[in-house]
């Protein structure tokens, strides 16, 4: 894991595929004086991702990657991250799985947020499955990315109690609110120097 020295901030790339609400929360966090990150670029596999509009309003450089060929896509991502001196990647609703090779080349400096209490409910439609199984609790997890879907060392996890009238939609809203706190907290936990 990369170490922070002096007043240097981690030059961070946020990868998104859609709405970008976690991107927003990470951006807000990055603007704090004590924040260990600076968001240098936003990268997406989806040129229609709503989060790109936000990135543009904040003058963050945006890269749209054609993912029709994963090997080529990752080659391009490597070039972009190198050129922009990126030392941390935050996946924030990025719906592509990075190859083991790519992750290795990034020496473990890749984080992901997932809307469940991992290792439970990896993958898609998390909230629907949680509700269907009558779980008592759900939540979200920030973890290191290791080449397997929604796996890797857990950095931080927060849970909430599911109420009787919660459906998948209500639950997703509640958990998203927590996500916006947990992602910055996980980064602070990993990299803060104070
Ligand atoms: C978030 O709920 C995030 O946890 C989830 O996608 C959503 C993206 O929302 N990620 C995954 O499911 C990854 N497996 P956002 O675009 O508003 O940040």
C-alpha cells in the first residue's frame, strides 16, 4: 500500500459507471485540508454516466473508456493512470471487473465500496436479495480490490437494522447515505497522517 509522506496527497482516480453520488462525497472529502486524497481524474466505461456531469462542473479531467475489448481498455487505463501520476484508484459504482494483472500492476492501491455486509451478498441486486432473505441487518463495506468480485481485505464496514417496512428501494437509499460517510472514513483510516 502506498505511503503518504509530508504534505503530499494521493493523486486519486475515481472510476464510475453511473450516478456518481459516491464520487460527489469523495470530492467533498478531498477538499478538506486534512484529506489525504486529491481527485485528479474520473474514468468511466459508460459515456452516459450521470456522474460525468458532476466531474465536469468541478473541472476534473474525465476519461471515457471503450470496454468492448477488456484487454485494450485496461491498456488504455494503464497509460492514463501513469500519465496522470495516479497512486490510488477508488472504484465508486464501477461495474467492470478489473483483471488480476491490472490490479497487480497497481500494487494493491485500489479500493471499492459495495452496498452489503461483505462477504455476504457480493454482486448485483444486493438489496433485493437481502430483503428476500429477511435479513435483520445490511450495510456497506469498503475493501481492497483483489481480482475476485467484491472480495479483498475489508477496511471498514457499517451496518444498519432493516425495518419491517423497508423494501429494496428504501434500503438502498439508507445504505447509500452511509456509503457517503464510510468511503471517506475508510480512506482516512488507511492514509491519514494525523
Ligand atoms: C453504490 O451503491 C455502490 O456501493 C455500488 O453501486 C452504487 C453506485 O452509486 N457498487 C457496487 O455495487 C459494486 N459492486 P453511485 O454511482 O451513486 O456512487
